């Protein structure tokens, strides 16, 4: 059972708004909480179909790749990771890919061109020629079964909140949260990428309209960071002892605090933000920051 933790922050006090954090990051030390939620029913389906190989896709720092590798190890399934970027095959593996490989995942590096075409029947056929039969999980893990798993993030008790906040990559987690929400609650999605193109994905899985998606706090795009964001994450850790990741949850909490300051939330209202995890990506991000001589995330 994941508890909701009250967050103290002067901006919240001034606005008479309360913020709670759902600690999905505590599900596993390396694997994003929401990625396990997304895998749960997919693993059951693979079993129903009698498949013992999982194949999926991701970039070199992907939380989803780490999650599939970890699940494969835990449930004794073979895992294959199709990784974007042929050039990575000749370089030392970063911490995410080292972890995936240590879990037993077979890494297969492909060109950006092949990666872009990964959903086409030709590319899937090519992979079947190389790897034989497998249970295929899309990039980021989002499909209908994943959305069903994400509905379980929100419990009956969470209906006492006025707002539910979540970070958005593909939109699958947000779709599950919208489905599990009450019509009187507003679900706020913070896009970790430039744009709100995830709306079309979200609408595949829900017909409800009690939500809003913004990319205002994406800090320039996916996995882009600024010293301001890193300082925010470090200060949040110092004040609450809760570590946020720089790609997803750090941007979400930054966005929530900024929106509180701007008066978005009603006085005396209650926000529940989902800490989806993503902490496994921090060492990799710190290596990049160190190379650029920028402040790093204190863990
Ligand atoms: C993948 C991920 C998300 C986004 O989930 P989607 O379902 O793809 O929108 C949010 N937070 C973390 C930590 C993630 O790893």
C-alpha cells in the first residue's frame, strides 16, 4: 500500500493549498513505479499467450527499458531491448543499459531510421526473423493493458483530492488516472516533452474531459534540464528528503509550485501529485551535467 505524503512548502502555505505526494517511487529502488503498473497486465497477457520472451524499445536512458529488464529477471522471462542509436553499440554502456544487461536483457542497437519505423509491419517482421516469437511491448509501455494497470494508482480514498497531478511522457499513465478519477476532480498532466501531442493517445483510452495537459514546464524538451531545475530538485530534497528525477517528476513539482504561485488552484484545495519514480536515470544525467560543468543532482 503506497501512502500519500504531505509536502511542506512556503508557497503552499501562503496560498492555503495542500499538496500530497503519492510515493509510487517506493515500489522499486531502480524501476519507475508507473512502469511496473504498465507492465502488470501485459505480463499476465504474455503468459496467457504462452510467450516467454518480451521485446520492447527505448532510448539509452529509458526508465521503461530498465523496468522491462527488471521484470524479466523477476519473472524469469527473456527480454530483448531495441535501443535507439547504432553508435551506442561501440561505446561503454551507461548506467541504465548496464543495469538492463545485468538483469539479463539482450540489447539490440538500431539506427535512428530503423527506430523511427519500428511500428511498421516490415520492421516488426525483421525482428521476428532475428529473434523468433516474442510478446511485443511498445516504446514507453503504453497500450490498453498498461492503462488498466495505471488505473490502480488511484484508490477510493484519493477521491478526497480536488486535483490529481502526473508527469506525462506517452500519456498512458495519465489516461489511467483520468479513468480512475472522479468527474469532480481535475487531472493535470505535465508534459515532459515539448507539445501536448499526447492528447490523441490519451483520448484513445478515455472519453472523460476532466483534465488539462500543459507543456509549460517541460524546460525546453525531453530530458532537457537547466541549472534552475537542478537547484529546485536539490532544494526539494533538502527540505522534504524526497528525491525527484530531472526528466519527469522534478518538472511536474516545479510546475505545481509555479501554478500555486500564479493562483491556479482554489484556496483550501488539495492536490495529489503522483511520484512516478524515474530515479534510476539520475546517475546518467549527472554524468552529462558533469561533462558540461553544470550543477548536479545531489542524491
Ligand atoms: C515513463 C514515465 C512517465 C510518463 O509515463 P507515460 O505513461 O509514458 O506518460 C512519468 N514519470 C516517470 C518517472 C516515467 O518513467
